[in-house]
C-alpha cells in the first residue's frame, strides 16, 4: 500500500514543532530535520511567546528550507498541550511527525517512520526508542525505553496484540511519534492531566492501533531547563505502615484516574469496546477499581483476591502488587486516595519545553 502524497508517491508529511525560549538547541534540531533522507513536505512551528532568539532562528531557517515553513507566534502563552494541539491542527499532511525543539533526529527518522506506516496500513501511529543525551549532546548511556521500562517482554505482548502494557505504563514519548492525520478530528480536547503525546497515543490505539520501531530514531535531550523530564521527583520514604499504605493506594488510584479520562473519551469514539485497545483499557480500569474497593477486612480481602488471580497475572505492574494489596491497611474504598494525598502520575506543563 502507498500512503497518499510523498516525494516518492503521494503521501504528504508535516512536522509539528513547538518552541519556547529554545535558542540554545533549536538550530541543531532544525539542521537534523534538514538532513533527513526523506524531507517533510512542510514544517509548522508554533512559538509559545519566546523572548529570546528562537523566532529569529526559525525565520532564517524558513528562508533556506526546501519546503514550506509556517511560523505562528502566540500572543499569549498557551502551554505545551494547547500549543501542540494548535500545531497539529495547522498541519496539512497525511502524516504528522511531532518534534520537540531540543532533540536531534537520526537522518532516516522520517523515512523509517513513513515506511513502517506504509507496511502496516492498519496502524495509526508509530513510535520509536530514543538515545538520551545531556545538555552538551553527549549520550548518557541509556535510552527512553530503558527509562520508561518498555521491556522486551512488554514489546512481545504488544506485538501479539495486547494493549495492557499501554494501560500500565507511559512509554510513548511524543518526540518519537508519527501518526496519521485522519485521526486528528477525534483527538481533542485533551482531558485531565494528560500530556499531548500520551493522550494521542491512547486514543489512536483505540481507533486503529499503534506500532513501534525498536530502534533509536531520535536523540532525546535531558537538561536542567526542561519542564517535562524522564522521571517524577522521588517521594519521601514512608516512615510507617500507614504512610506506606497511603502511598501504595494513591499510586493505584492515580493510575485509575488517568485511565478514567480515556474511558470517558471512548463515549465519543467510533470504536468497538469488545476488542483491541479499548477492551484492554476498560479491563485494566476495572482491575484497578476492583483493587481499590477490596474490603478493609483482610480475610474478606483474601477471598476477593483469590478470585482475581487471573487479573493480577495480566494487569499487575509488579510482583509486589498482590502482597501489598493483601496486607497493607485500607478503607473499603480507596478511590480518591490520589486526590487526598496530592499524588499525580502526570506533570501538567505550563509552557512548551
């Protein structure tokens, strides 16, 4: 199958790039886009109110790029989610490649992503691994998939058609994503504390499925001025059993909360809830809810857990989930624990990074 508009066929490819005070690294990223073996057909750059030389760098690039470059300067700061939504909605291509301002693309990133989607017409989004680099562009010795624990076993599960790993973990990073624009009308608004990349991936998984390339196609820059990093700040070590229990149930509830946003979005998506990602997300949401509503009484709790062993085998993120669920103190219903403790799995960005 040939996608509609390319330099070799008919596929048109757009790059959605968002910037904010990115003068330090932007030129390197733009140069890597210009060095692609398959150039994009357009670049849409939305700047979120930079007060450095970001726009000047972008304008010089637009003059020399062999493809159209559209530059939009926001009058007010929109924040990362809304700025990326704006850039995505302005793209005219059949495929949309997401770009951060401070990364570096492998020369074949666009070509490889396009080829993967051509080979898998049922796939709506493709993502890859990325090499993590520091401020000076030096590799740190690990990759995004290592940081986000997208293990070979989870990869095998997804290749077999299971989307439970995507419900359990956040391992898709927007800097590595390319997706079909035909899904765009159903992707927004973004609900709750979701960041644009994770939200887009979850919804497209329900609409047509996602695939991945087990190769680093991006150098992902981790630096001190970044708003969204690789890891959440570590919490304080619980000092007693009650604190440990609160942290545990808050963590389970935080997973339930973000998945609840996706479950709510299913009401407006033309998807079959009985199979594919939608079914896996609903099943995992039910599993998390069942864990949170286990009885406070440990004997009654044990009886419920024994009936849930299959769900633990499928949905547990750690071998410690079941023993913790059994022995830690809890109320009959721990839904709301995350809100009570102020715990969230998502960082809500205030501006584009």
